[in-house]
C-alpha cells in the first residue's frame, strides 16, 4: 500500500513538474508571439562587423544602430555604449541586440522601457555562420580557428594590424615576439564568406594574414539564417534571452540549461 | 659590482621588458655569487610587482605586462635549474593549467611566472588540460593548490568538472582549488565551490599566499 501511494505520489509529482515545464515553455512561446504582435517598431543595436549582413535582411522594418568594433577592446566601455543606445531607444516596442556575451560586455545590460532580445551566444561568430551548431562543428574541425569576415577586416583587429601597432610601440623584435605569444593557439584562418561583393579583396587580405601567421587558410560559407530568425523572433527558445523592462542580463543566462 | 646594484638593474630589466638585460644581469648576479633564489625574489619578482602596479594604475597595457613577464621568463630559464638542484623550502606547490578545450595561456603564464617569483613551486600543465591530468599531477607532486584557467565563455564550463574530479579523488578540502581567466568571474567561483578566484596575476599570488597561511594557522 505504501509503495503504491509513494509511486502514485511520484507519478503525480512527475506529471505536475512535466506540466510546469510545458507551461513555462508555452509561456515563453506566448511571450515571443506577444512581442511580435505588439512590436511595430523594432530597434536593432548590433556590432559594426555584421552591419552588411543585418542590412541585407529586409523581412520587416526596423531601425538599426551599429556600434564601433573598437569598444570590444574594453568590455566595460562596450557595455556602457550598448546601455546608452538602449536608453536612447525608449520609443521602440522591442530592442534586439546583435551581440554575444562579448567578453562580459552584456553582463548587467538592462532593459528599460521595452523587452530586449539577446542571442544566447558567447560571441557573434554563430550569427555569421548561421547557427551555434555550425560554430561547434567548425571548432571541432580545428580548435585553433581564427575566424574572419569582411566586417572584421574593415573594422576589427587582427594579427597584421596588431603587428603594425606593436611595432610602432615597441620595435620590430618585441612586436614579433608578441605576435608569437598572442597568436600561437591558432592553426588556421577561416574566412567567412557571406557572398557580398568585393569577396576577392577580403579573401586576399585573409590570405595575407594566414601567410603572416604561417597557418593555413580555409574559406567557409556564412549563412544569414540565424540573424534572420533573430530579427523575426523565430529562433528556438534556447537560442535567445528575453529581458523584460527593468531586468538585467546575467552571465549565467548564457550558460546551457544543463550546466550545474 | 654591488649586489644592490645588480638586483636593481635586474628589476629594471623586467620593468622595461629588456630581454637581453634580464639575461645578462642574471648571469652577472650568478657570477657575483648572489643566490639564484634571491635573484628571483629580490630582482625579477620585484620588477614584476612594479609592472603589476603600473598595469593597475593604467600606466601599462596588457602587452607591457606580457613583455615584462617574457623578460622574466628568459632569466628564469637560467635560474630554475639551480633551484631544482638545491633543495629549498617553497611556499607551496601549485599545479596550473588551462582547462579542456581552452588553448589560451597568456594570463596563466603570467600567473605561473609571478608565483615562481613569489617562492612557489609551480607545475604548469599547459593548455587543453583534462580534469584527469589536473588530478594526476596534483597527486604526483602532492600539490597544495590547483589552479584552472579559462579564457573563453565556452570553456569555463569545464571548471566545475575539475572541482568534481578533485573531490572524487579525495584531494579536497586539503588541496585548494582556485580559478581565473578572461571568461571567469567571482560569483562563478562561489557557485562551483572553488576556494578562490583571482582577477589578475597579482591577486592570484596574494590568494595563494593567503591559502597557504590559512593552512599554517
């Protein structure tokens, strides 16, 4: 009798917990649907390196601000810059960030007047490749991959730019030594080709970079799917975070759900 | 040449990241009979402490720190064999490594250098270190502290695995587990039950000293 009761209790609890999970997931889906219905004016705040990719998507009307890549050098400055843009976007119904955790810059970002949607990624590479799964695949192929796209080449840092900067600061010998220290983990350059014009110019630069580091160059296809889904709020629930007004982002939100 | 002058020049070689001077003043110091350990603690290490302070004050970039650490390491290649030959009492034994799947090591290397300078016996396992390697080394050398570094947001999730492996091997709580790295933060250290977290190399040294002092009480 006791066993039967405890079994029934366990089954009951299991059903209850199962129902709670279904309700939670369903509430997230409803919230997404709600945002999509209500949001007539959407603001995108994204990193400069994916400006071309975002502007090439024309599925719905949105306004976009692109933040200079240079702020990535100091995550606390990037944080302040993003928060400033959120504060200036009070008359939108929804804000979508085109950033990952980005060295912790997103930690503490606060939604003010409207929900803020953030992709659940550590950096923007999955957005350029089309999915987190594609990113994991490429890292499995070669863990020491230095990803590059046209946006990084135009606006970001890389070993060639670092070398020139450090040579000015410290002289050639020390600059060479620093390049070896900073870039020794990398065994290939992977240029993400998103199919834009001027591909040859960027590919040529990527080749110059790989030759400089004496590592191989691969060209991999970019894919706009993840960005498109994000802008249309069509992602799986696990792919993004919704901050309600007043809520702050925390690093723990970027962890996989089964961690700890 | 006076000992104080040699040690001062050695400090400067580190502060200015002059690799050649770091080597030549080390050799000069050895020729003058200055004990190798003193060259490390009173020369090289004091130079790195000045560098660390300059970095905290915003006068030095991270590249300056890395260069200075490099100059100190050049000198250590000459000095460490002397330390191994002459038995001496270390402040403690520390096993360090970058966690599994993490191939970055610049910060960890600076920590290793400064711990050596502070008088610790350091066993650096390098990068992409499995939890088993951390445990095996800790057992082999009878480590006092195990330090796991993670630079990336995707790899710091391995830090709890190392803690769990140390627990299951029966090494904790005697062996202390500390974490750090670009992706890591203080709250995370608390969540996973680490014994400490360090934001930079100076803090790591002070943390290890504090953990060893607490043991003596």
